[in-house]
C-alpha cells in the first residue's frame, strides 16, 4: 500500500470502458482502484487490455505526482 489518498478520474477512462460489458466495467473500475491505492497491476486480455493500455499511463503519472518518494511503480 502506498500513501496516495485520492486520484482524478478522467472522462477518457469511462470512454475507454464503453465497449466492455457491465461485469467487465466493474472489474475494470476495481482494477483502477487497486492499481492506484495498492500498487496491484492487473493482467487483462482482449478488450479489457486495450482499455487498460489507454488509461494506465495517466494513472501511473498521477501516482508518481501523488507519491514523489515512491520508487518506480510496479
């Protein structure tokens, strides 16, 4: 767990999830939360991997700004 207390959720994240099923969207949102707050990187395939590739760079940048003492993110 890291020291991050909050993060910004961009509209582009929701747009990246548009083609996912409701179940996949729920899994994807939980993966975002776990990635930001608990440093757990998800392993997706197919549409979910494509969506993750779109949102991960901004999440990682946000994590680094929020936690400057953290070494490379996992």
